[in-house]
C-alpha cells in the first residue's frame, strides 16, 4: 500500500512519523504546491494532507485512492462530498488538540488581562531596578473571579474552556453557532446578549455558513469597553479589519488571536497597521500544536489508515 503525505512538515520535524510509515510504502513531502499534487500523489492508495487542497480534479486524478486522511480536525480543504460520491472515505482526527488549545486560550487570556508583556518589559528594561519601589501600579489588572466568560461554540474545546473558567469562579454563558442549545450545564444566550454580558468572549467554533463574518464592528460595539475577545476557532469568524478598528478606537480593551483568514498573515494586514498593537496578543496558529498533541495526531492518522488494511 502506497501512502503519500503531501505536507508532513506541518506536524513538525520533532515528531516521529513511524506509526504511519510502518503501515506501507511511505513517501512524505514537506510541502506541496497545487501544481505538483497529482505528480506526487497520482498513484497512492492513501493520501494524507493537512492544508493542501484536495478537490474534484485531485480526487479523480488519484486512480488508486482508497482513503484520504486529514492530519487535523477540520476538513474544509477537502471536497468531502465529492470523495463520498466516489466511495472514498475522508477521515480526520478529532480531539487530539483539546488540551493544547485550552492551554493556549488561557495563555492569551491571562497574558492580556495580566499585562504580562508590560510587566516583563518593565523589569527587563531596568526601569524596575531604578524605580526605588517594590511594586508597579501603572497597569492594574482585574481578577477573573466573578467575571463573565462567554463561549462561542460549546463543543469539546469550548466545554473545557468553560470548566476552567468555573475553576476561576467565573460565570459562564454560551452561544450555540449550530442553533441547537445542546449544553444544559450553562445558560445559552443569543449572540447579542452574550457579547453585551461577557467580560471575555472566547471563540471555539468551526468556520461555516453560520459563523463566517459572525463578529463585525457592530457586534463588537455591543461589548463592554473593558472586555476582551479571544479567537481560537478560525480567522474568518471575526471580521479582522473591524476588530483592528474596534481595538484601536477603544471600543473593547483588546484581543488575543491564534487564527487568521490568511495564514501566515500578509505584511499589510490590518493587524500589522494598528496604532495600539499593545492591546493585542498574537500567536501564529499554534494552539493545536503542543508536542503531545502532535504525537496524538500522528497516531490518530495511523489508526485511520488501519481501518482500510
């Protein structure tokens, strides 16, 4: 069985691919441009991709294809419906990154609200040493205790974010992007109610017709001036130009972002042109990528391949 992974660099070179390699004749490419997909994968039995787009032409061109493995959870880069018409299963790996995303979510929340970048810089610059005072009071930070956490997308990751919020003694509410209020543990609110009530909005939803451009300038204007928004879902859920404007204007206090509409973000992106970047905290789509999560991901792909052996 021939296995081809078209963008294996996306899982990192520190993680062993041996669980996959042991299952057949394996060929991996760090990355693959669209024009080389068929040349590299045309005769494979199992195709593995993370970000490479696989559409009708690619599926038709791979004559021996028996399985497409998504080395991630989201399958929006694959024409899943057409693959199903051809009788080719598409298998993703669910749940492997939950704890990793949870950890980065709170890294952004605590980093923003705790003014960590400022305090760290204050000490490293020597200003603290020269101050003559044992503490620094110019950047007060709030406690999470008693604050309101609004979760957009109460799935597996959103539920874990809510659990940790409760550990901080926060009040938790959520908005269901599917339109079905399946979670009974926390109150479900309309999007407008959630935005107006929350001190922190944390987004953990997929990008689809319901969520695309969900958060616009008008929606951000409903939020408290001292509130922050975290996006760990997909970049297109938040109108990025509107968010940059709202933060610059002080409509909300700040934002923490791990995902973007275009990745990596262009040099002329609205976020890169902001006057008040200090109100933002960015990570380069690493929420999913703890070392342990990537090991689980590789094993999950291997387990998916075993289903056709």
